[in-house]
């Protein structure tokens, strides 16, 4: 133990390398949970698992959740504007670019089961849907993917700017496969959504409130469209 401590004292990068190894292990486990649930169906739903793992990991390893992105921004107006821009871009890009392109190759993306039926004109179902998207999706998925998996992926590159952008791509691929049930078109669509949300996360100074708000707005728009039957 003493020799190991002496080595750390002599080599200031030793502790960081150990931390990177732990982050790599966490990322590997997280990716396995995502694929294990969504593709092979041998693991329970990944979001609650990653939610808990992420909060525990950042609490125990970094002393708090501000490193994950739960911090008070310098300007809430800026956070809201970035979130609105990200939500608008995701909706417009999905409707005008992603959906038309993927429809040339694959069937349309499937809706989540809680949105697939009975929501048009049904206020109770719509309200339940809103509750679910603002809790499970907005908070749960953003903590899991943008906060936890993206953060641990960035650790591998010592949290440099390039590492964070690479982590955005990796987390977006996993986010796409987190929506495997939607089919190939849905995987691509969700992957692009992950890229937009990840970019908003970085542009806002890695603030999770940005992506939570953007994610909630995106899904709220989808519920409103279905409720009023505008999709048909």
C-alpha cells in the first residue's frame, strides 16, 4: 500500500490513469446494459439502471453531480434559448430530412408503446404521456446518456474538447440503439436526436438542464401532435 501511494506521489498522472481505467470499465458495462436490454432483451430496462449507476458514480468518484451537469447556469435565459433551438432543430430535421430519407430504405419508425394507441383525443392518456416523458425520458435518459455515458466516454480522452465531441458521437450511437424497438429508421432518428442533444449539452457548458428541457419539449411536441391527430 505504501509503495503504491509513493508511486502515485511521484507520478501525478498515475491516479488519472487509474481513473480512466475505471471510466472505461463503467462505459463498457453501460454499453452492455444498453445493448443487453434493447437488442438481446436479457437485461431489464437500461434507463433506471444507468440512472442509478450514473448518480452513484459521480457522487462517489467526484463528490457531487455538478461534474455530470447538474449545476446552476450563469444565465437561465441562455439555457432556455439553447434548449428551444435544439428542440426545434430536432423536430424540423426529423420531419423534413431524417424521416423522408430513411423511408426510402426502411419502414417508418415505430412509436413507443405508450404513444402507439389511444392518445388521440384522450386527455387522460395525453397527461400520463406527458408525465412519463418529463420523468423517464427527459430526466432519466438525459442523466443516463448525456450525463453518465457521455461523461465517462470523455474521461477516456482526459476530458479534452476533442474527447467530449467524440463522446457525443459514442453516446448518440448508444442512444440510437436505446431505441432499437423503433426499427432501423428509429435507430437513425434517435441517433441524430442524440447528436443534437449532445451538441446542446456542450454548447451550454455541459449543463444537463439544457438537454432535460430540450428532450422534454421534443417529446411534448410529439404528444400534442398525436393528441390532436395532426400526424394523420
